[in-house]
C-alpha cells in the first residue's frame, strides 16, 4: 500500500480539511508508505499574493507536522521542490481531453462568473493526476469534493496503460464515512471552505479558542430544538453532530442520546469545547514549528526522498512514450 495526498497552501486550512483529510493522513502513515505534499503549484491556479503564498506554505507544512505527520514515517514535501510534478503534469495535459476538463465541477464552480480565469485552473486536474501517478500510489485519502478528480486520474492512468503498455498503478480513492464533507456554519448547503468571504462560515485550524466558541455559538441550526441526525431535514444540526463526533470518540447515536431533550445551547457549548480540545495541542506544536529551521530541514529531506521515487517513474514514462532519453 502506498499513499499520496496533497493540500493547497491557499489560505489557512479549515476544520473541514482536517476532518475530511489531514487526520486520516496521520492514521494511515502507520499502515502505508506515505507521501504528503503541499501542492503550491496548484495554489497559483488562482492569483496569490507572493508574501501570503510564502507564509501559507510554511503554515501548511507546519500544520501537517503539528497534526501528527511524522517525517520519519512519511515523506512530507513541497510540490515545487520536485520538478517531476510539472513535467508529468505536461504529459498528462496532453493525454486528458478538453471535454473531460470542462466537465469538472470544481472548475465550473471556481470559474463561474469570473473574469481572467487562468488556463492552469482548467488544466488543474491533469497536474493532480501527475502528483498521484508519479508515486504509483495505490490509495489517495481525500474529502468527497475530490472524488471526480480521482475518477479522472484513474481514467488517465488506464488510457496511458492501454496506449503505451502497463505503466501506472490505478489509484483507489479513500473517502472517510464520517466527515468527508463538512458544511459551512452559516449555510449547511455549502461546503466549509477556506476561500469563503465570511470567516464565520468556517473554523480555521489556527482560530483562537474564543473565536471557535463564538463561531459555533453563531452557527445556524433550525427552528426545532431537537439534536437529531437527519441530513435531509436537519442539515445544519447534522453537520454539527458530524463535527462533534469526528472531534471526539463518541458516535452520532451516542451524542443524540446525550443531548436528547436538552436543546441546542448546551450541545453547542460542549461541541465548542470538543473542537477547542482537539485543536489546542495542535496549535501549540504548530507555533514551535512554523518558524523553525527544523521545518526547512524536514522539507529538504522530504524533497530528496520524493525525488528518489518520482524521477525513475518519470523516466519510465518518457521512455514508454518514445522520448529520447539524455545520456
Ligand atoms: P484542498 O487543498 O482543497 O483540500 C485538502 C483536502 O481537504 C478536503 N476537504 C474537505 N473535507 C471535508 N469537508 C470539507 N469541507 C473539505 N474541504 C476540503 C479535500 O477533499 C482534500 O482532500 N485538489 C486538491 C489538492 C491536491 C491533491 C493532489 C489531493 C492536489 N494534488 C493529489 C490528493 C492527491 C485540493 O484542492 O485540496
């Protein structure tokens, strides 16, 4: 089993990124050879302030480690440090069809009504396929919103294998049963997202305990007073239950029982404390790491280990396609 996954350093990661992806990366590293990437090249598919990109890249790298990614067991690195990503990305752009890219819902959502949409935002899934295939990953832990990109990655791997002979492993998505789609606190029909204009709609992993309490207190619920899991009829409360269950070791039925008849007030108060308790130790480790030289050392070692796997695979691809290899 070999795992690859990535997160974009665009904004500060949210509780959604943590519950849908990052926490699972930490669990999986015990069972699998794991590669975790800060996908900085993906982040610039939309404009990024240079100083902000710089800061967010350090932040996300430190958050991976603070959440429990262990650099002795997993390879942690920056996408831009391993040029093979861009190189295989180009080859994938030449394999993917224009129509396939046009059907990607993430592209449609991110480009709708916008002017000056970059070509990179359109070809983004080709680079993502390259990230995964470059490592011959067998499994890719992601949240629900990346499912379509994973399906395209599988199609591209199959297309390549058919055209040029067996080369790529076909990767399986790993989407958690609980927490794969954490919704906004102000609108339970929308995904919690770090790019939302309203900071009250998401909990950032670096929010202070008081901000977390305030945001949860203000989170929308519904006009009943019953803590019950029913995503169709009670999407907001169901989302809060999902967050609560994911941050503790209590199951959703246990929580429903615990809060039966007590209303939303005490439920929200305890939920806020559960989230704070989950994030506080992570934030403490984050502060020790973010400006440390240790972080730079870990990323340099990670890049070297990633290259050792990526480069031979890239050469194999060049060879299969008929490129003349340099001697
Ligand atoms: P990104 O940076 O948007 O998100 C990182 C991970 O967090 C998950 N996620 C969520 N999970 C649950 N609820 C939410 N509200 C929520 N929001 C985000 C995402 O599904 C993702 O797993 N394209 C990817 C980055 C990427 C990648 C890759 C991932 C690039 N190359 C190769 C895997 C393998 C993205 O934009 O993730």
